[in-house]
C-alpha cells in the first residue's frame, strides 16, 4: 500500500484502538454483547474525535460474519469490505450533498429493501445538521420505526442545529475532546510504531495545538515530520506551529503599558516578520491578559510552576486591572474583526493602536473609550481617572518590574527589590473573599522581596478567619495594582454578570466576574444588618451576585445569623450549588455585610418558596391583576362589544420586559 | 511559474513528495502568490517530462494543456458569479462570489473516474474561504479519503476562516511572503510606475491588480482625506458614487488612511502612505485618537456590507462625517 | 488550402459514430469539438467527453496531405446531414478556419488547435484481452445493464463490473436491491482481472454495437478498457473503486422452487402493474401449492389480482417486491422458461435459467 497520511492510516479499526471515548465504547460494547441495540444513534463531537470511525466499527460489529459482536474479526469478507469502503449494505451519506427532501426520500425508500449480503443495512449520515427542515421531517417516521434490518448512525459536529424531534428518536453519544495528554500519548505510540524519532516536548506542543481532535493531531504530526525532515523536535514543532513564544507577548504588553507607541509597533513588526499568524497572536494575547487579571486578583491561582510566573506578576503590576480588562476586550474584538481589515497586518496594528489610544496616558478624561461591541448597550468603560496612570505610581516598583520584563531574554529570576505596593494595606479594605486560612504572613507593609512575593501579600486586617466549607479558591489581597482601587467602577459589572470565570469555551466577552467585583467594594456607612429576608437580600445584591445569581435565586434560607447563612437548594439546581458558585455568593455577601459570612449550602427540598418562585408568583399575580384591569376597562369593553375584538391574554407583558 | 521569494518553499515542498498528503492547504498573506505556487505544483505533478528540481518542462502535452487550461486531469474550484455559471463573461459586481455545491459535486464525480493521462488528478480549491457551507461539507468525505492519485490543493489567506472540519483534513503549508526588497524589485521588473508608493499601499504584497484608473481615483480620494473639510467630504462621496465603486473600495482606502493616521499619531509609524508623510504630520497635530477609533468603529460596522447594494454615497458621507470629527479639536460636538 | 475531398457519406458515417458522446455543455470548449486527423490515406475522427474517447476512421482511402484540426462536432454533423447524399464535400484550411464546400454551399467554421485536444494516454500492457462477436456482447450487456445503479452515493455501483477468469468473462450489475449476472465463454485463457465500466460507457457501447457476428476485441488495461470493432475504437476510463463481492449475494439455500414460463409471468405482472402504487411499485406474490397469486394495490385502494398455475408443492409464502425489478428481469432474460427460488419473505430471491449457469438474477424483497 503506497503512502497514506497518518490520519488515514491510523484510523482505528477496532473499539479497543480508540483513544478516549471509553464511555461510548463501553455502552456500545454492552449493547452489542447483550444484543440490545437501538435502531438510531446520534454521535456528536468536534471534528476528528471518532464519529465516523465509531460508526464504521459499529457497522462491522453488526455485520461481522462471526456474529453480532463488540469485537468484529476484521478478517471475514464483510469486515474487509467495510474496511475497504465497498460494502454494499453500508451507505455513507454526507448530508451536505443530500440536503433536499428528495434525496432523503430516496435514501429512505432504499431502506425498505433487505440487505443483500449483510445482516443489517447501515446508514451513516454525516454532518446531519445540514439537512433541510423538510428533509428532517421526512426522516422522522423512519427514524422512529425503521425496518428491523436497518440501523441509522447519524453524526454531527453541530447538534444544536438538529431538531429536537430527531434528537429524541436517537440514542445520543457525545464524544469528548481528547486531552493534550491523551493526544501526546497516542502520537508517541504512533511514532514508535512508525519508527520515527521524536522529542516528547514536541508531542506535548502538538497535543495542545490539536485542540481536542485526534485527526488534527495526526495531520499536524504529518506536517511536523515533513517539516523536520523526518525528525520531530520541539524547536521545529514550535516554529512550525508558529507558536507565539510568549516572551514576545510580554515585551509587547510591556511596551503597551509604558504607552511606548514606537516600541510597540516595532515589536509588532518583528512578530509579523516571523510569519506568526495575527489571529493566533491576538488569541494568545487574550489568554495572557486573562492570566494577568488572575494574577491581579487571585494570585494564588497562578501555578507555582507556571513558566513565566515572575514576568506575569511584573506585568500585572504595570497595568491597571480595568485596563487589562479593556485591552482584553480590544484584543478579542480585534481578532474577530481581522477579516474585515484591509489586510490582516493592518487589522492587527489597529488593534494595538486602539489599545494605545485608550491607554490612560492618552485618553481624555471625559471620553468614553468604548471598544465596539455587538450589543447596542456599549460596554461602558470606567473613565480613566485624569490623574496620571499608575505606571507612575510606585515608581520604584514599576521600574523594577520593567527591568524584569526588559531582561526577559535572560530569564534570570529577578532578585531585585520588589514592586512597591502603594496603598495596599493602608486602605483597610474589607476583604471580599475568604482570606487565607493559611497563616498569611503578617502582611502590613508591602515591601516584599521579589516580584513573586506580590502574590503572597495577604492584606489581612483583623478579621475573623472563617473557614469556608469549600475553600477551593483562596483569594489573597488584591496586590499592588490596588492603587487603582479608587477607580473601581460598578458599571463594569453589568457586563460581566453572567459569565462564570471558569468557562471552558474560548475567551468570551468578559473577564472573570469576580475580578472586577473585587474592586468595587462598597464601603458602607453603617454595617449591614440582615433581617432574615432572603428574597429582599437577593434583590438588594442584584447584579453583584454575578454568576451565583442562579444559586441565590433558587435557594431557601434555612437558618441564619449575622455571620452565617444556611441555604437549602433543591436537587434540580444542584449544579448551581458547586463550590465555585458558593464562593462567588460568599464574596457578594461579604461585600454586603461588610464582613465575611459563613455559607453552608445543602441539597434538599424544604418545600419553601425560593426567591425565584416568589418572583414568579409575584409576576403571575401582576399579570392576573393586569388582565382584570384590562378586561374591566371601558374602552376595551367597547372594542370587544362593538368591533368584535378579542383580548389575547397571553400577550400581556410587564413593561420592563419589552 | 514561481516567484523569486518562493524558491525556498519549493525546495521544502519537494522534500515532501515521497509523502504526498491527500490535501495540502497553502496559507499566507494576500497578494503574495499562493495560487501561482499551487498551480505551479499542479503543473509539475501533471508534467510528463519533469526537469530537475521537479520543475515542469513546459513543452510536453501535459504542460501545454495545463497552460491552456485544458488539462483533463486538472480541475479548479473557484468562485463563479452567476454570469459565469450561465456561460457568460464575468462582470465585476457588487455580489460576493462563492464556490457552490454543484461545482463540488462535479469535482467528486471527476475524482471517481480514473485518470485521463494515467497519472495524478489534481483539484485546486481557491480561495478555500469562499466555499459556501454546503459546498464545504460536501467536500469533506472525498477530501479526507480521496481515491489513489487524487490530490487536493487548497489555497487560503486566513486558515481560521475555514471550517475546522476542512482544516483538520489538510496538511498545512505556510508560504513565504516577499521581503520588501524582493517585492520592490519584482514590481519594478513588471514596469509598474511609482512602485514604492503602490507597494506601500498594498501593504508590501506585490501581486495586486494594478489598475491605473483606480490608482488615480485613489490618489484623489487620499488628497481629499488630507484636507478634511465639509466640502471636500461631500466631494469624495460624490466621486466614489459617480464611478460606481462598490463601498468596499473606499472603505479599504479610508481604513488604510486611518491606520496611518493612528500609527503616526500614537507610534510614529506610517505603513501605507509613506509619500503622504508631510500631510499626515499636519493632520496628526489636530487629531484626537479616541475620535479616530470611533470612526474606525463606524468603518468596521460597514465593512461586512462592502459588496452590498446599499446607498454607497449616503453611507460614505456618514462615515466621512465621523472622519471629520477626528479633527474637531479634541471634543465631540 | 485544400486538404480533403470526399463523398459526404464517407465523412458523415464515421462522424456520427463519435458525436454521440459529445456533450452540449462543457467546462473546456475544445471538448465540443471533434478531432479530425488525416494520416496516410485514412481520415480519423475522434471525440471525447473525458470519460470515453471514441475514434473511427473513414472506410475508404482518401488522397491528400496529412493534417490535424478540431472543429465543432455538432455543427459539422448538422452541416453534413443537411447536404444532399452523394454530394462531394471539400475541406479547406486557412488561418485557423475550416471551409467546407459542397455544391453551391459554403461554410466557414472556427477551429481550435489539434495539440490542445486532450487525448487519453493509453497504457500499453493489457491485463486481459479477448474477442467476442458483437452480437454476443450486446446480448450480455442487455441481460444486466438494467440493474446498474443510477447516481448512487456508492459511486462504484454506477456502472458494470467486468471480470475475466480462465475461459470466462462475466458482467455484473447491481444497485443494492437487485443484482444481475451474465457470463460467456471465450476462447482465450484469461488472467484474473476486473474493472468497473462507467454507466455512460455501457450505454454508448450498446448503441454502437451491431447485431452481427463481426468480432469486437476487448482489452482490459490498467486504468482503462479498450473496445475495438470495425474501424471504431472506444477507450473508456473505469471507475476508481472496488465492486462488492457478488458471490456473497447469491442465496444458496432457497428451497421454495418452481419453474415458470417467462412470457406468462411477464404478462401477468404487466397487467397487475397497472394498479401498482405509482411511487413504490409494490407487488405481493403469494405462493401456495399449485398456484401463485400476484397482487397489486395502489394509493386509491384499487386492486389487481392475477393467479397463475405453477408446478409447486412447497410451503406457503407471501413476499413483496418492487414490481419493476421483476419486470426488468423478465423482459431481458434470455430464455423462455425460468426458475424461481424463494427463501422466506425476508430473504433474497434467486432467478435462474434451468440448465444454464450463465445467467443469474437476485432480487431483494420489499416490505409491503
């Protein structure tokens, strides 16, 4: 057999050869062994994770001459023909070419006939989401009750587009993205069998670049082998992937932080020269900015072995949090709009220039520095305070950080005096989140050695150390950039509301919600006294709840004191009660109460009314009231009487919802 | 034919001939000769008397047919306007052409028959971003598992705009862009007048359609932008409208101008209009970067509709109003 | 400059043989042209649709210099047809144009360079080569070609499988619902080879084959098949795929067997078909000792029933088919009596000719 690309050569022929997807394999194997087979399966998952492969192996399992088995022999005529793609009773249809209802009708008529040589006639319909609505409808009956000798295997990368009527007739399996480790492991195996030498670090890079898809990984591996003239080395792979070496990004952002336009553009030009795709630069930049925000608010979340830890913190000390947020937005939008620019280089430059334009050193006090957003309600930015931006604040500190970043080429650990953290401990700010149960080194004055210590500063004014039930995330004091806490702005939150900071999807609009929430500590005049009205409290907290809104609205107050709240959440909302959401709620509560509040959440049904239910009931009452009002209105009555009008009750809506 | 800056890429590619993929995806910036490279490769694979370095001979039947566009084992998938589909001449229009599913079906049929010349069968898809979704999906199966001796060559400027399912099935091959010196050299050899300015305007990409008429219009437009007054704005809009230019063209001109304005104002760089440095300097003195960004926003909003039959004049006037505001003295009205 | 002078028929006849495959719409303009080549005394005509290439030559020796040119096949054909028979036609070539004169008529046609014409490159080594009387090949094709798939997604079914093995050549066609098999003996001893002939090739070949004993020579080449008969040579590409293994399709244990007269069965079915469902074309066959009932119902609940006496003592059976699949085989089956072998209502049915192993037909039942 002449050369075939790896992705093709290494397509698994047996269930046992599949990487990942154990959950699917197990379920199917059981079904096959017990002969409890559904007649229609839907396999979903991103590209290259095994949909078509599993479908074909299943076809073999069904038609293997040794019997219906989870382990097709691979030797019999049926297995061989299926492997070779010429088994008459296996029809692989790509929905995209056959979207029309006539095509589907033909296929379905075909299903009437018994299989010619197999036990089952298997239809694999790929990218099934491309079918037209009428084609889907035509399929419904047959999907529901196909002839006994027919099996349908539908596959799609986009299950959202498949109508629920079809979904409900299929047994759905979601194939998982593979982890970089799984991918790297498999690539190593492939290379060993292929007798090609490689460096594990190279495979790790490929594993990440594959973004969950084994086929992508194998295609990239092919490319790497070609690129490296037969050897797969880390350096080569890095160059091949155009993997943006993060060091250059640090340099870029450092120039940006200093509002040094010429340097920024010079560095950008360098990147362009190295042929790195602008799309990936902006993507990586967004990731880096996100990390900066983490460094600024939850420093302990930055792993100790994070390669550029020091540089990260150095940079974090040079850019105000809201600017980090702003640049993030600009980067995301800039990336989206790359295609609209006269050429990508221009688009990239303009993105950087925009960041420069809104740099505190440039922007005018009153100008609203809104990056264009899709929604009409433009993301409002905090008006950068007219005072010189914080790069000037804490002169020593920033200089040190600068020096660190400048010396990035050498990567020597910075053993210089640290980032000065002006005003940190001084503002005895109430600690929003549960401060460290670990003995925070008595914090006080922030002259801390080396930049890494930035994270260790726990500004802990005397506070009860309350152990939280789920101490997962330990927020330490907002580090040096706290200088800008004065500029906190509540407006930010409206935008950040519903995003859980741990979204796996690629960087979306807003930054971690609590990143900003940290800033906006409202120093209340009088300490808050809770009166037991959970619903009222939830309303008062409003948008500050952020991601924990669902939790709060669907919980019932079980017991309370001024420093401890017990909530009960019904089982159906258990997913809203995970640690992360609880932490978020605690944060919001702490703000409101002015001190930390212990939070205990249990999953149980108390039969009481949650704020959500209360709200719903309230709404119903209002609607009923409105309806009565309308029905008794003389004008309406006249319309009904004289003109035969009908009041459509279902369309009555509160004004606020229009 | 290979461009001077592609010679190394050619060597690199030749090293992969022992391991031909089912599909290659050639990526690189616009206007740097990706299609030509792909075609050169296709020709070399169909040439019946290959020379050293896998270069096509140019004389054999295969080469002759290829150069005439009549090689029976070669197919090209490129966007067609409706006119072309009916067999008429392509008219430059305001509609964006796509590659449609019917063309893909024909190529699939073609791929399933054995070769005419007992060699390879090559399909070039360019630009791959212009496959409409149905066409792209229809291509997936055969792209992944083509018959023996069938090779797909995809050309794309922005790989991230392709369906991930398509990207996944290709071996990516980035092509080099020319250095500024190479690009300039080449342009001069082609006898393009005012090569430096033209090259700068095209962002360093030397393969652009040199249209002297359009270049003149552009010049006028830029001159107008250099004198931002109410009157000149109206003139510009009228100029564009009279020439029936699709909105995309002045948007592109303005976009590049804004880039240089912002670049000079904030970072001291000029990329597209080096010959207008003096004018730009003057403008920069009066320019408010934030207002500039707002104008840029407005431009981005319009960009997707570049080929739409909107009232170009109105749109442009509104946009140019925003342009004026950049110089309104730092404060919006 | 004068390049050719001949009687109209001498030109028209061979031209007609090749123009059949020229398509109206083409991606390449030169494909609507016919390549006319004079070498020595022969004038050859060549046309292609990129799937098949047909060449013919004029029957008689014609004087004149060698030349090569291409011009519109259709227009040339129309012109020659319109000229009176027996007329003398002259061809002149000047400045890339072809002038045709006959009597007082004068036609000036565009040409395209002959070098641009995409000729098939023909492999030299043949895997297998044999001859058959044209009549026989035509017969063989007619027995199976109706079963070819049409635009099936399993593209390898959109054609006809030709297999050689020992002294036999076999033709098989299937669309997944029914399969037709026909074979013939040949003199030569052939190696094992198989190719899938595209549908269009089969249809075109069938049109051109004569009902005569004149021989046709068939060569199976690496990626092509060459058919030579008379002065015509057809070279066809083959489908780049693998045909299913038809042996697995043949049911071996069908035990409900009986013989029946072809015409009787055919006519009964034709009558019943009148009231068969327009779309699904279903027919129910009910077997009982001594008789077979044929039942059709259409969407308006109208019914047709036929009863045939058969020499059958087996078990009862009710089985459904697409009636067209039965009509097809009965129309093309090369015998007066045939044997039906049924299994159960879900198994395929085998149709054969008693004492004749060179024909088989398998048809899948349908759920009625």
